[in-house]
C-alpha cells in the first residue's frame, strides 16, 4: 500500500483537463507561488501534488474524495497543519500530504 504514486510519470494517461493545467504551468518558472497556484488548479479537477524546496512539483495523484471502502463522502479536518479526511462509517483515514490511506478496522 506504500507504493509511491507519481502521475507526473504517466502524463499521457492523464485526463485532458489535467494535462491542460500542467501545460499552463510548464514554463520553467518554478516559484512557490506558481506551485501553490498549480495545486489550487489541480484540486478543482480532483487532483493534487506536492512540491519540494526548489519549487519542483512532484507526487501528482488523484484526490481521494470518497472512502475507498464504502464510497461515502469523507469528512475533512486539520491535524498538526495536515489535512486529514476520515470516513465516519468505517474509520478509514486519508492524509492529503502523503496521499496515504490508513484503514482502521
Ligand atoms: Zn468507509
């Protein structure tokens, strides 16, 4: 479950709307502001990514909006400045920063 997912490496498989957003920011001008705008734009189409200290985006992935187990909408809250989304039905937690899903049986 800990497999590193980075859809930046599978550019061609991405929906056109995502490719359009990436193309818009693909001008080599990597600033934190640009990165934040990129993340904001990606989230409007259900995706997100991280960026490193050099303002290089990485870790592009689909936003988890529904519980992978029961498909109900996740409740979002902030813990230690990290956004966590939790399923109230089964207790599964999804951490936005890492994209990791924790299942709590
Ligand atoms: Zn659930």
